[in-house]
C-alpha cells in the first residue's frame, strides 16, 4: 500500500501507529461504577488506537460562608485534604488500569466548583482531542439531573465526546 | 476495534463531521459504516379523513427524497474511503427510537452523531433527539459538534 502521506485524500486509511486518530483522551472519573465503565472502555480504546490518557478527578469544593466558617472551630483544609485523597485515589485506579494495558497515562486532580467546567478546562489545557464520559441511565427526573454534567460537557466541548452508559440492570 | 458503526443523518451539514469521524474510526478497525436516515412521523392532521392526502403525499415524497439523498451521501463518502457501507431508511418512528432500534437490529457497536440536528430550540444545550439517544442507547455514542 502507498504511503498515506503521498495521497492526502486517502489519509484516513491505515494510519501508522505513530499518528493515532485521537492522540490524547481525557477520562474524567468520580469513582462511581458508571465512570468505571468509561475508564475501562477508554483504556481499551487507547490501547487499540495508540492514544494516551489523561485521567482527571475533580475534587468538588462547595462555597462556604466565611462567617459560618469562623463560627465553627473547623479547619476547612481537613475537608480539602480528604477530597484530594479521594480524587487521587480515583485517578490512581485509572493509571493502574492504563499501566496494565501499556497505555501512557497522565494523572490529574483539580479543585473546582463545577465538574463540567473542570472537565472542559482540562481538555483544553492538556490538548485532549477526545473525552470519554460515563452517563447515568436513570429514569425520569433523576435521569435529567444525573446527566446534567454530561450535558454541559457535550454543549461546551470543542472535541468529540464518547458517552457510555451502564448495561441495563448493572447500575 | 469497532466493527459496525452507525451513522445517523438528518440530511443537513451538521451530520458531516460525525460521518467523517466514523469513516476514520472504521478505516482503523476495518469496520463497516451503517448509514441511517429516520423520517419522523407526519405532522399532517387526521390523514384517515383523506382531506390531507395530497399534502401528505407531497410531504412524504419530499421526505423520501431528502432521506435518499442523505444516505446516498454516506454511501458515496464510504466508497471514496474504500469502506463497506450499508444504508437504511426508517419511517414512522421518532428519530431517536429509529436510531436506537437500528443500532440494535444491525448489531452496531458504536453510534456516531452530531450534538444537534435540524430541529429543536436554539437555546437547548444539546439536540433533543441526540439527548434521547444518549439516555437510552445501550451502546457507546460518540458525539460531535
């Protein structure tokens, strides 16, 4: 077969492994079963297509009233430490799965109020050209609520988003 | 690797970025492109009275032509990329139902579609048919702008 570079109109067929279709895949994880499905699929996809992975866990912080904080003898950093530990545990799980499959993985934890904003910012900052997301497949109102972060990512993403749902009956 | 990739088209340019992505994925995995166009049920009132029949017929012909053109474009692009391709026209179902049903019946392992199509409210974050497919599809959906 001719070198695809010689024939730009045929550049889609049989790309050499050095030029994967999607170079860097962002995989947001929140430690849930639903995101585990996306993690697994992303690692598999990355291995098959020669991509690398950026694993992201968003430690979601909540705005607190300064006055309320002052009145409580509580160090808000304790909360943040616990959040960071949780986030790091999540990305370690993805890193381990990626390492097992021989896929390069960059672990990433960020503090943010909005998970969807953090996902979109991280995709941009790290030059990701694909996002893998798990989405809850619940019924009725909770379906709308559970999917709202996915919806915001889909609306704001400049790159393609792969959406995966748990098989019926598994979540 | 992805063997059978479903590409729904509404016949607008919004579907083309999804088609191009599907072609690239299919080329990597020696996959087949399954193109589908779904005509929504007619909006004509009380077709059983026969009063609306001429309008309905004209509408149906127009829809049919649009669907044929839409899937013909997919066949042509798949042919240019040297990929096997099958196309279908589905009528009488809401597009999201038609897409999910076709994906199941055609044993597809991926759906590639645009985040919004021809219809819907401009203010919506994502097209309603796309959102319904995302909420109900058991197989992965790759969403493109």
